[in-house]
C-alpha cells in the first residue's frame, strides 16, 4: 500500500483543488510565516524554521515577539521595534510594508545569539469584508551584504570566519574519521584518493587495495553503468547527486549504499558520502513481499481495502478494490467520494450514514451493500469500516474493507435451495422420518408421512405424544415395548445405528408391522436419533404369500418325491432340498462337493454321467435329462433316478449355476420293466390268438363248406321232387351255412388286421377306382351314383385302406333307402396333421343313440333278413383307422342319410 | 370237346373229395377221377403213374387239385418234393391250388412256386371246371367265349 500511495501521489493532476497547500506552503524555499493580527504565529515555512534555527512545534501558536525576544547582549538592535511598526503599517494601510534591512540576531539552541540582518516584507491577507485576517511575513537574509557595509563588522566577520574555519576543519576531520557513513574523495580518473576508516571497516579492503583499483571495479556489475554515468554528470559540473548502488565487500558480498556525491571541477575531485542501507533494502524487499502476499490474500478473499485520510482527504485503494469495482486502477484516482459511484443509490446512503457516524463517534460499521460493477452487474459486498483517532481524539483516518460476497450469497442461495430440496424429500418420503431426543426420547419432529402413518392430526399433535403411545404394550415376542425400545435406542447411540422390526400402533389403536432404522445424529455437539419407520404391512403380506407358496412348493416336491439342488459350477459346491437328501440317503452334514456328488452315482454310471455332463450339458449347453443309477448312501441300495436340470449363465455367457431336480424312479422303472414284459406277453398271446383264430376259422370253414356243399347238391337235385317242406329246410340250411361262412371270414379278416402291417405311399384316387371296379356288380345292381372329389396321396396301409373304402361303400349300398336313388359322396380335406375323409350317403340313416355302439363288434342295428351282415364291418373299419392313428365317427339322421368321417394321420 | 384223361384230388377232407367227385363226374370232363388224402400219397401216386402198365390203376393226371392244409405232408411240402421229380412225370400237368379264400398269405406263398398254375376257391363248381378245361386244354374254345 505504501507503493500504491506513491503511485497515487504521482498521479495527482495539476488541479488547484487537489493541491496540498499546507505541504507546498511548508516546503516553499523561502522563509516566511503567517500571523494573526495579534501576532500569533499560525504557520511557518520549513525554510523559516531553518534560517531561524527553530522548530515549527515550538513557534506555531505563540506570539512572534515572545518567540524572538530582543538580544539582551545587543540592546541597540531595534529590529523588533521596527518590525512592530511595520506590522502596524500593514494593519493600518491594509497593504504591504517593506522594511529596510533589520538586524535581528537569532538565538541558537544553546542560548547564544547569532548576528543576522534581514530584509522583511510584510503583507496583509484580507477576509471577505476587507479586514486583515492574516499577516504574511517574508524574510530575506541579507546578513552578508549588511556586514560588508560595515567595516568594523567586516573585520569582525573575517576574524570570526577565520576562527570558524580552523575550528570547522577540525570538526570536519573529526566528523570524517568518526562518521558511521562512508566518506570518500576520488579523482576524476576513477581512483579513490581518501577514504575514511568506516569505508575500510565496512568494505574490508586495505587502503592499498582501494587505491590501486578503479573504484568502478568495486561496484556491482549491474550498477556500474549508472555509476559511470553519474561520474560523467559530476565532471560536467552537476550539483550534488543522490544515488543508490551496490559495492562488493572483501568477502564477496554486496552491500547497498545510498550516496550523495558532488564534485569540484577546479581541482578535479569527486566527493561522496555513502550510507549502508542494505538492511533497509532487505526490509523493503520483505515489505514488498508481504505487501504482495496481502494483496494476494485480498484477491483470494475478494476483499478490497481503502484508507481515507480525512484531514488530507487522501484516499488509497488496494488493487482488489479496483477489481471489485471493475475500475482500471491506472485510469482513476481514488477518493472516498468515488465510492458513491460504485454503490447503488440506496447502498451509498447507508454507507454515508455509517461513515458519518464513524467520524462523529468512532462506531465501526459493517454493511451488506450492493455495488454496481462496471459491467452493470450488481455485486453483493460486505463493507466494513472503522476510524482511527488522531492525537486530538478526532477521527483522522478511516479504514475500510469491501468484500465481494456475490459468490458466497449465490452459494448461500444454493444452500437454501438444496435445503428446500431436502425438506421436500423429507416431507414427501414414503417413510416416516422423525427425530427423538434425549433424555426422555420424545419425538421432536416428524415429516408428513409420520403424521399420516400414525394418524395424528398434525406435527404438533404428533410431537406432543409420548413415543410409547405409538407402540402396543408388548411386541410379538411378548417383550415389553418400553424395554425393547430402550435396548434399540442404546444400541443406536452406541453403534451409530440399529435396524429392527417393530410393531407400531396408530392413534386409533390399530397396530401395524414396520421396520425401524435408528440413526445417531450429531449436530453442533448435540446428539440425538433420527428414526425412519417403514410400514411393511404390504410386504409382510407378500412375504407371507411367498412363504406360503414356498411351503406349497416344498410340500408338492415332498408329495411327488422331487428333490431339487443348486450347484455352483466353479466351486462344485451344491445345496439340496430335504427331499433330495432323502432320495440320496444323506444327512445335512454330507460333503456337498463334486466328489460327494460323484460318490452317490453308481460306479457303472459315473463315467457316463461325467461324460454326458461335460460334452452335452456344458459343451453344447443342452438340458440335463438323464436316467441313471445311484447308490443310496444310507442303505447302499441301487436306485434309479431321473435327473433334469439346466445351467444358468452369467452376462458373459459362462455357466455359473446348475439348477436341477431329481426323482427316484426305481418303482417306475420296475413297473416299466413289468409293463414291457407284460406287453411282450400280450403280443405273444395276441399272435397265438390270431393264429388260433386263423386255424380255427379255417378248420370251422371245412365242415361248414361240406354242409353247404351237400345242401346245395340236394337242393339242385331234388328241388320240386320232394314235398315243399324239405325245399324250405334245405334253403334254410344253405342260408345258415353261408352266413356262418361270412362270419368266419370277417372274423378272420379282423384278426388279421395289424399283422405284418406295412405303410407305403397310397394314391387314394387310384385306390377308390380299384374299389369301385371290384364292387361294380353291386353298384350296378343298386343303381348307386358315386360322386367323389380329388383325394389325397398319403402314407398308409394299402390293403387296410382298400378294405376301409370297400366296407364303407358297401355299407351305404346295403343300407340304402329303397325309395330313393342312392347317392354316395366321397370327399377329403387336408388338415394340419391329418386328412379328414367323409363318406356321405342318402340312406336310411342311424338313430343317434346307436352312434356309439356302431363300431363295436357284432353290433347289428337291423334285422338280418332285410340287411344281412355280420356286424364286424365297422369294427374292422375302426381298427384300420386306429392303425392310421386316426378316428372314425358318424353323423346321421334317421331316414335322411349318414356321413362317416375318419381321419388318417400324416405322422404314422 | 374231348375229355381229358385224369383229375387227381389231393385233399385230406374226405367229404370234399366225395363232393368234388360228384361235381367232376357231373361235369363229365375226364376219364378218370382219383383222390389221395395227403402230399405223400400224391407223390407216390405220381411216381407210380410214371411206371409202365399202370394206366388203369394209376392213370397219369392232367390236373391236380391240391389242398393246402393236410396232415402228414401238406400242400407246400408237396410242392417242394414235386419240384424234385423227373420232368417226364411233370410234363403237361396242371396244379391248381384250392384255397378257402380265407388266407391271402397262402396265395402269395403259393405263387412263388412256378409249378402252381392257379388258385381256385373251394368248392369246385361245374362251371369253373368247364372254364378251366377250355382255358388250358382247348384255348381255341376259350377264345370264342
């Protein structure tokens, strides 16, 4: 700031108002003073005090004639009398009065007087009314001229000078030798001629060394050029020059010196006196350093400062203050009133008031003021100030700081915003949040959820209740809520938090399950608890449902004897259900590792299963699905199991877990084996039966044929030759045997279906044509009309299908309506997995109640005389359709006709 | 139409043999009707018929009606043995297998023997007999039909 002050002073414009008149006055190079009309000295120039050898403090405020009394040793001096007369003229004429040279001896500090002659000019300073306000008294020392006039005086003077000279020389020598300053006389050739002892002391060189080297060689290289420059100026006759440079000492250090040098052109000598200012330089440097640091600190803290010297009306601003105000420090001069421009009107008023108060009663101030930054933005500042009292007790200076707190206020706003946000979160939380404080652990706050959850009217009611009023007397474990709560509170206070399930009670007495999280909170040394209560009624119910379904699942697994397991693929560790443990015959302490698992598998199966698992399940990622044998561990029984399972993969598609189910299928296997045995037996029995049917029908056929043959012979030979009865009897025998033969034939056909059956491609169109050709006679005889659409080409048993077509058509012919021309319609349609055939006629139809009986063997619906038949035809049809994995059924209306439908599967 | 010489019936069912003799007699198509009751006897008969001076007691058959199911040597077994016989004995002999038309398998099996001329269902009728004679012995008549 000192640096700043210098800069600022240099920038004072030549504007009369801003000149420091006092300073100008006091430092004017001519002795004068100002007097009140009563001759009291009110101001005096430095020059006056110098020539009169007085001090300002001693003379200002005192009467001139008291300060300068008559010389008691020279009462002839009439100077004071003349001076008083001159003052009288000034006061009377209100114009200047120039006095002749006056002898006015000056009293020296030691009390002696020195002879002086003065030319005095006195002039008045008038006020607005033209009255004399001050008297201006100016002196010109004319002692030498006046003494020259007086011969006696001249001799006196010469002697006195002589005396003085030799006396002074001694004094100079003394001063030269004992000065703490360095004194030196050098010649213009650049060599030292005389150096004082201090010079040698400080620099440490011998006199010889100093003499033999050009003195420039002792100067710091950086300063050498300017030193030479100064010497040049001195040679040219410049008056005394002050300068600063560095000299190297004997031990190589450099010291700073402040020199005053002049020269005598006539003798060609240079004279210089130097003072070691190294320490000052150092402290200046460190001051500069600390100033910089302060500046930096101000910058960091956004604090600018200013000082206002009220008396001098001098203001110094720190750089940061300029920065805050957004003003270029080089383009503006600081002034207390400049502040008015950088504050808003309102803020400036506040500041002015505060400053005035500080000036009047020294009250420091601190204000939050709005500053208008140069860019137009409003900056929030914290402005502080205090006064510094002068010796009179008045405030002479004001010191102030301005801190830009815009950012801070913004941060505060943000903080406020986030507080609102948190509050909103707090209030809108689904959980009830409340605080409890010691020592009685009463609720001290609660969010709206808490109020709602406990059915309180408002927060006030909520916090007015005792916490125990929100819990039933006892918890489900039959412990008292109070005891339990104390335990949990202690735990939370000790460990920072506690989380537990709790049954709470609403204000209407209804209880509900909840989870409670108690968290210890410490805010400014005050410890209390925050409780987060969550109503878990819904999740409890869900939990119960889950538990229920889990129990159900376990029960189901138990019932169907299905064991389940989960195996970690990497570690090989597995867990198993109780059912599986039972299937394996192991206890819960069994070694559930890969080895443990392997030990359970029957040795014959171990390699197979291991292989299968590695190649198929892991290798191809297929499902595990295999039946294998195990050794039940508790009784070493060999058991069959069926295992199914699948791998669960992680995000990288690596198998991590195998989940599976295992069922003991030993009994099933046994049953299966039995079944295979039984079905083999059955097949054998069937084959035997068929063989029997064939052989027996063949054998039955023979005697029948014989009967029929000979009955026929008789009939032919003796028809009409015996009585009518025997003709009839023979006819009955022939009919019966024919019928018997048909029966046996059909029965044999039926038994033969399914033996050595082969499936080939069958074109049903060709097949139908073949059938129609074979049935040509009966079709013609019945005058039947057969209409058919395009039929499919399918895979089937050709002779079976032929028989099927044949039977259905012959049925239609057989059961035709005698009163209508027979029409048979044959159609087929392709479905997803099968072909659907329909054989429709306009015959006599079938009553619905017989539909089911129709396909049963030997079921006849009509009398044998009118509709001869064996009752096997449709049974054969059904058997053929069944072989083709199809179905056969009928839709019919009595006297209107029947439609026989059947399907033939595509996958035979 | 000239009569053929002999028809040999090979059937274990005596009733059938009697009936067929009546029918064949009635049809009046051959000079001799002989009947044997199994394959073995039929073979013996054929061998004997090849011997000289047996024309009366074992006339050489032109048609052999062969039943399938017979005790001792059945029809198929007979056919196996018949194949082995001297060609002289077999020349110009028709073998007609008689079936009860109940078992198609038998037909298929019989067809594997080239010696079998055709199948006919029991009982033989006069009409069928006439047709058979015409067909195999007097094809010129058959063509007219």
